[in-house]
C-alpha cells in the first residue's frame, strides 16, 4: 500500500557498492529521497536522469538519495557518491519492506521522500519525477521541516556528581592505562566489538567497590526519580561504570549512532552522559533527528536520553572532555540481556 504522510519509514540494513551493511536509520537528520526502480531497468532511465540533473541537491547535509534496485545491471558501473547511494536489493527484502514488491511479486516503482526524522513527506509515481524535484528544491532547511522547533526529547540534570567526585573519577582515568574502545556490531547471531572510525575515545572501568557504590547511590537518589518523572520509566539496573575521555589531540569524537541496535545491546533503555569537567571545546551532544542544536550539561550534570535516539558526541577541538557514561534498564530489559547471554553460552557448548 502507498505510504501516507507522517508514517515512519521502516529501518533496514542493506548492501551498497561501498558498504556491505549500510544502516538506513543513520541517514536521519536530513531529507531522504528513495527511488524504487521499475521491473524493467530501462524504464527507470528518466528517473535516473533526474537524479543526475539535480545532483546538487544531494550533499548528505541537506538531503540524501538512495536508489533501490533488484537488478545488478542497473547499478553496474555505478559507485556510491556523497549524497547518492545504491542499495543492491537482490533478495528484494528492501523492496518488499516498502511495498515496491508485494507478496504476489507484483512490482511497483515510485519515489518516496522522507523528512529528517525518517517519516514520510510524500510518495509519487515515476511519471511525476519533474514535479517531485520541483518540490524537493522548495523544501526548507532540514531544521525547519516541521515549521516549528523540534527539541530533542532529552533530560538535562545538573548537580548529579559533586566536584570532588568528578575530580576523583578524572584522576582514576589518568592514573590507569586507558584504551581505545570499539563499537558493537552484529555478526550473524553474535554481537562483537569492532574498531572503526566511528568512535575515538579512551575508556577506563571503575572497579573499586566503594566507588561503584558511591556512584550508584547518587544515580539512584538524584537521577532515577527525575527520569521517572520525565519518562515514566521504572529503572532498576545500571550497566557499566565507565569513565571516558575524548581528547582533542587524538580527534576525540563519536559519530552518529544508536545505543540499542545489536543483539547484545537491545536491552538498553536509556543512556546518560555526565560531564566531569567543562574546560574543553566541542564535545557536545547532538540529536540529528531533532535538529542541529547541541546539548551540554554542566560539570557534574548529565543528559539522559532514550538509547533508540540517533546521537553523536561532536569532535573535541580543544582540551579533554571527561565523562561518566552509564546505561540504564529495567527488569524486562535485564531479562532480554540474560536471554542473549544464555543463547550465546548454549551455542558455545559442545554440540551447540
């Protein structure tokens, strides 16, 4: 069935010529144009010509375009460019997800235009390509797509850690051998840590039981009540006691990502970023789906947000940003994680 305005577009992972596993949800924060190619590739030539004529639209900042093709010959010789990519949909999984191919294998070719929150703006058949591009050129800046401000649904909470605790945690980080940590990726049925350019950050785990207890007491007494008030969430578990450092000299950054999109992280409900210092530049949080504005809690204060939100820690340009970065969940979330751990343990047993 055709999509109607306001409907959220499905998320998926698919191959492009340069990326074996492009995560479509990371395209949020700009307008997205999807072209679902017709069954006979030559019939899509006029639409592809429109993409070429209007190439200046697609810069991955204001707008991005994706061509979805079930035919390898359609994208033969093409390569991914900034703002323009090609989904190789040989198994038709993406096409079926969006209704470009129904259960009876009936094809449907069309344009689909999404807003920066990956919600439908409009759908149009290929014979309306010129009208579609006239509308695309008339769109306002991504930050103005709603006609009103769209602040991110986050909670900023000052005075979580007192200055003495902040200094103790920074000294802990500097006094131990910190290490660069990767990001989580699913490989088959297992989640693994992968080192890539998405994140440049050094981490240290807090292991002292007394210090862990002191941190937990502050979070439970000072933060959990406000999270309940703001989000009606009954949180009971704190995952990881981690002190991190984004160093300007190392290009400290964490590019846009979500925190609960793998098997091993699906249990996470909320993330929290508690700044331990304020004598740095850059390093603020941004939630692209809700505009370009950034969020920066004061030293000792934190920002709390749902792990499902696309977010980034912008590059630190001067000094070092120290932060305490836990995740929170509830008993239902804990059960999800325990089920994953049990499944992996069983698979590693002889005969598993």
